[in-house]
């Protein structure tokens, strides 16, 4: 078969020298530096290895689509079991002065407002696996979308993909009436924290802040203003501060609530692993398309570490350390930096 000739005067394009998997596996193996330059330096030696420009073009090549994450994640979830958890984390960018998607956000890590990128993730778990299924970046100054808009978009997409979770879990930041009603419209149950000033009607005599309501250990059913009846619980944080919970499952026990709270903590574990093992906040790129593509590939890198943990029982940290350990072993067998005697 004859190859199709290029149009007259147009040079044929060379195929890209690196692809998504090259970058994903670089993120898995890298320890401290996660730049395109370092990715090129670490590429296997061959006749024409990719230069740093090849990795830069990879991050700019096409608009990022979170569907690529779902195509890999869907094999490891059970659509009609488990929990869907939605939360956000701030990717620290304290020194970024000319970087897209960076603005000021509250940081639970620093307990203050910091400069960074607000990454929202929809995570699936059955108590063991931590599978990211979708994500968004909160950038209201540019796209005008609220966190609640992203929340509802991801839940709608989860519904279209066939999810029927046991519960949807979220923090008080996402416990708006429109979010709660959206979950109920899908026929799902939720468990959420509530802020102490949310108004409830416990006795049918008028609305009062939930912090003023007497709540027994097993919880109680109250009317949440603007929503309907929910079962609420009161717990104490490690600091001794009162925390309030609400669910539309009116028969939920305190034991079940505590179990769901423990499982819901998995998204914090996921955030820590994503930052410490996948370089999600360390990319040195400035444009939104490159940042979003890096985030997508970092989540896909995390998915591989998580699946390896589930299959082999090897932690994310040990999986990364074992890669470097081989390099150290090779160096110790043939050390290069040897002091020669001068006398």
C-alpha cells in the first residue's frame, strides 16, 4: 500500500516522542523534582530520547478531559455499592505570582487562607479502596462557577455513569440546600456535617440554630429549614468542639454514622497520598491547560499506586521507595564519587 503523500509544501508532522504513560510513570518514580526538564533527564537512553520540550508539549497537546480518569477507574469500583465522597484540598502555591488557577483559599493544613489551587475530587470507597473517579478545579474568578456548581456537575455525571452509592458523604461546606436536594432527586442518601448555625425545628415550635438543640447520643429527627426532616447527631472533635451531622436516612444509628465517618476519612488519606507520592502540587507550569493536564495525569498516577496497594499489599510510600532502592543498590555496587589518594 502506498503511503498518502503530504500536501505540497507541507512537511509531515513527526510523531510525539512521549505520551501520557511516560509522564504518569515519571510521576510515580520521581521523589522530589517533578518538572518537564527532570522528566526528560530521567528518560531511558535511546537514539533520540524526548527533550524537555516534548514533555512541555505533552501537557499542552490537547484539552484535559476527566473522562480519561474514569476510563481507568471504572474497572475498580462497584457502581451499586460503597460510598461517594466529595471534598476539596488546596494545592500550595505560595510563591506563584503569574500562574493560572491560583487564588486565595482556606487551607485546613495551615489553618489560614493561603495561595493555591483548589482541587475538588469525587472519590469512591467501600472502606478499603480509594478510587478517584472525577475532579474539578475551583476557579470562580475565571469561569464563574461555584463549588456547589462543580459538586452538582460531578454528582450528575456519577448518576449518568450508573452509580447507586449507599451514601454520599461531604463536609459542611457542601451541605447547601440545593446540594442536599440534588442528592435526594437522584434517590440517594447522604451524610453530611452541618455548621452550628444551621436552623432546625426540633419541636414544631420554630427554627433555632442546631447548636442550641439537645441531641441525645442516638441522634434525633428534626426539620431542617428549607429541606425537610433529617436525623441529626452531635459528636465531639479531638479538640473537644461540638460537631453536627445530618442524614436523610431517618433510621440511621450512631454506630452506622461513626462507621461512615471513619470511611469518609479516606478522602483525607487520599489527599495526603496524592500530594506526597504523585507530585500533584509541584509542577512548574503556568498555563491553565498545562496545570489541568498535570493534575489529570497525577490522579491517574495515584490510581496505579492505589491498585498496586490493593493487589500486593504494598503501601504507596514503599512502592515509590522500592524504585529508588534499586538505583541506590546499583550505585553502591559501582560507586562513582571516590577520593583518590594524593600521597
